[in-house]
C-alpha cells in the first residue's frame, strides 16, 4: 500500500456526509444543557496550550452521566485535515437539577498537522464542546457550543516547541 491518505476512507474526511451513528451518539434518560464555554487565552502563541472550561447542567428528572466531548476544527490549513478532531472527552456523573464546571487542557501537539513532519501552524481554530459531534444530523438529547480562538507566530516543527 502506497497511498496512506485518509480522505474518502473514514467519516472524519467525508466532506459533508455524516455517519448514521457518529461517535458519542447514544440514548439518555435525561437532558443536559451546556453553557459558559470559556477559552483562555483567546489568542495564543503557536507553541502554547489552551485552557477550556464549560458548565454542564442536568436539566432532567434523573441522575445520569454525560460524555463531554471537545472537538477542534482548523479553519485553514496548509495540508488536508479532518473536519474536526476529538481532542478531549470525559464521562461525568451529574445529579438531577445540578450542574458542574469542567476544565480541560488542549495541548499544542493536538493542533499539529502532518506535512512530512508534525508542524504547528498559526491561524484561526474553532473549539466545540458538547455531548455529541458538531453538526450531527442524528440528534442526541444534548447540544454543542462553539467558539473561536487564534494562534499567532510562525509555523514551526512540533519538536521545536
């Protein structure tokens, strides 16, 4: 095999086509609401990590667990990249009517792209947080928040950070 490209071979690269049962799809006996998605900093140097926090509220009548998922999307890249990349997830138990604030770190290496070497590039990115993939047609009883951040500086190999 000489062609290792993933385009057309996995749902992450299928363009606008969505899988029937995307990652994270499932049933729940309650409903959740996401709010207060905060990124820090909103403009970061090319080798820096990103801090993320989000509030998860169980708005239903039953205690339950939710798998909180963070996805990253490159708005422009010098090489083909997935539509979005799962960068973090956590299963969280939340009592009915309660809420919890979750914190995550998105590492610089999770923004790296392959261009004969792992590279970090400046640009604009979108971060999604929710109980399902962004843009899912098959809806789960959850939602997805999104916000943008920017990376500044010159592109550089990951090993130089």
